[in-house]
């Protein structure tokens, strides 16, 4: 991936969003990329109690050491619209909680600060997650209203320099980003990295977290991910969303769960599963320069059930340049 | 101190001796605004809610005047000409008229429905008559903004009614707070449609925060709220209530017929 390619990929965004300037100059402290990243693409055709077994088999491959650690599961909860595939499914969240407890985690907490709906409890009730959390006795923290601390950002693309962030996030030992795989009308895709906008507290930054939009969504994602480490990704790619995501798109079935120990590799893989080109998503391309791996040569597939969508995911017009020719994105998954 | 729960709790405790307004006064910034929480080094768009709390709790001419001045000086970024031009020409995915603006969640960002509604309510309460100059201008512009950003079938979402050609669905709290802010305006189809939506949906609302705001709005429009209050009581267990802000707005909604509705503007 070259900077020229990043620039090319950014063109559509630049024309539509004046603050999303291309990533001309590196603005990170140091290269933290692992030599290799691991990804598992699991097959799962429905949301059911069986997800625990599927997820357990996948997680065992990573030999994660979370013994005694506080694990924070960060699902993607944005808003509730009946029949719209907006949010990470409650059964996948419950399965993840169960698995991390089995792995010996000291504490598992689900935490999220919805970016659109101010009434977090409404989202929990309407999606059925409140009942799931209650039945499984999983604590939930509303990150929009948590105690906060001012944190210096470890990259400087957004020029924000600092963000106030929730103590629950800052004090967690092991953060698991659990995105719902969707296209996004401002950022192209919303996956494990964009999902972390949910840790930015609404009580300070509002609903939506508009300052991040003004400073550049792509840039803000990079700064946030450089600062708040994602230790693991469990992506809900069973029922996804295409078109005018993250709220008003249409459902698209992939029947997959994507696991990874690297958010960049996870998002690159999910983007390819969507039939889109991750090299053209600015925040994925830039984080691949210092935080994780985008290149298939540096991604080790532990299990793969790749698919080659006959038709790439639909996007809004500004992101049509992300769509690969049929099969091109899937080639990188093989 | 977090601003929103503090303001709502003080309003809920207005008749109690526990309502210590000094905690709010102590945190007012020299420019008249409040931060989102005690250590916050920037101003919050919920300064309008703080002014509403002051109006509810008594007469505080100095702090209230400073808060009103700050509100009159702050506007959504779309109101500035380079951005107005951008939203008219190159960035047209969100359907809105940048000439119609209100207040942002924080300075330097766009206008959104909730901070605009709180600020509008606060200014209407603070200047009940003889509105001239900047006061009249900002009230008029924000009323127009709320009409401009409404959802196509009534009600309000966070900020815009149509994004990338897709209509947005209304939110309970944004709809209720916008309706409260528009209470003193002449009735029109948008207000009527929004009230109809809120009345219909509130009966099946599963969440105390949203239901409580719905009750406060419907009460202000003289709609029957007793069944909704009964519903709210079944939803709210004080020991299990989510946060102080929810507990406070629930108390306000349950007491509004007896203790008054602090979000009403005299028509």
C-alpha cells in the first residue's frame, strides 16, 4: 500500500467532506505493527444459543491469556429501528461473555455509548440486550455517562490532541471490539475501529459525537485507535448492512463471524468479505502504516470460510470507489 | 458534578430543602456557560438546561444574565458563511437549510435538536415579553431550525430529518423536548403530527427516560397523561434506576400535575 494509493482512495471523501483531508504526513508516535496478525473467519448461519460453541472453538485457536483480567466487550449499539440490522446481536454478546468467563477472565463487562440514541436503556430494551444481560448477569456500563478522564491522543491526524474518555475503558485490561459489519455513509465502512467512536462520551461530545465529524471522521478514528488499544475483535458478520448505513441501509447476509487479534487485519478482512477494497478506506489504510496489518501476506488465517460475493456491498455514491470488481477482494482472502 | 443530572435533579428537588443551587452557581464559567462536568475546560451546549434550572429554582439575575448572553453569542457552525456555502453547494447529503440554526452540543460544531430546544426554552423563559434585537432573532431562527430539521412524518431525531435520501425515525426525548420548546408557537401541522406520534408511541415505550420526557411534553400540551404516569411507575424502580438524570426526569414527570412542569413556557 502506498501513500499515492491512499490519496487516490480518499478522493471521494475529500470532495464530499471538506474536513477529511488526505493523510499526507504520518502523525503517529511509533510503529506498533505486529509481525503477523491472526484472523479466523467462522461460519454461523443464524443467531442462536449455538453461537457460544462456534465462538469457543474459534477463540481457542488464539490461545488468549485473559486469566484474572478485566475484559470489556464493546458492541456496536447505535439506535433501534425495527427490522434494521444496526446493532451487534445480543446472542453474540452473550456468547462472547460466556467464552471470556470460561477463559478465566476476572470480570467481563459490556460497555457502550450509543452515538445516535441518547436513551441507552431504550436501545438495550428494544434490542433484547437488557434481558440477555440480566439473564446472564453481565454488568453494563453506559459509556456516554461514565466518569471520564482527559487523555492525550497518541496520534495527531484530527488535531484534537486530547479526548475525555471513560474510566471504565481506560481501566480495562482487555478490550474486545464487537462491530456489526456495515457500510457507513460518512466513513465507507463501520467495523472494529469505527466502532470505537462509542467509547467517546456523549455527555461531553453530544449525540452524535459531532466534534469527531468536524475534525474528520477518518482522522478521528485513527487517533482514537492509536490511543485506546483494541486487543481482540469479534465481528458480527452474520446479518450485515449495506447501502445507506449505519442506520438506514438494507440487510445483507454473510453468515460469518470474524475474529482477530489485530483490528486492522480484522477490518481489512471484513471489508474484503463485503467485496470492498480496504486499501481505499483511509482509516484502514493509515492504521496499516503503524498499528496493524492490512496486507494478506502478514495475516495468518487460522480458519477460513471465505466467501466471494457475486456483488460487492452497495455503498452510497461517495464510496462507490471502494467496490471491487467481482472476486477481486475475495482473492486476498484465499 | 455532571451538568445534565445536576440540573435535572435540582429541578426535581425544587420544593425540597436539598436543592442546593450553589453547586450549580459555583461551576458557572466566567463567560456564563457551564462545562459538561466539573473538570471540563470547555463550554457545553447544555448551558441552556442550566439556565432553565436557574429559572426554576429562583431569581439569580447575574448568573442568569451571563448564561443568556453566552447563549446569544453561540450558534451552530453551519450559521457561518463558509460552512453555509459548503452545505449549500458541495455537501448536500443531509437535507437542511443552514440559514436556520440553533445551538450545538459544543462550540465549533453544528446545531442539534436537544441543545437547541433547551436553549430556546431557556431564552423564552428568561425573556417572557418584549423580545427585541438578538433575543428575538435567535428565538426566531431556532424555531425555524426545529421546523426545518423535523422528521418527514413528524417528530425529531438527533438533528436531521433526511440523510442521504433516507428519512430518519423520531426519538422520544428529542421530540418531547422540541415540542416543549415550541409550545408557545402557533399550532401547525408539524406540531400536530409530532404530538400524534408521541401520544401513540408513548404507550408502548419501554424506557423511563423516554417515557418521562414524553409525559412532560404531553402535559404541556394538555394531553391526558395519567395512564402514562401509571405506566412510568411500573417501569421505574428507584433502586434500579439507571442514573441520576433518569431518576430526576422520572420524578419530574410523575409530579408535573401537582408540582408544576418546569419546562412549560407561559403562552
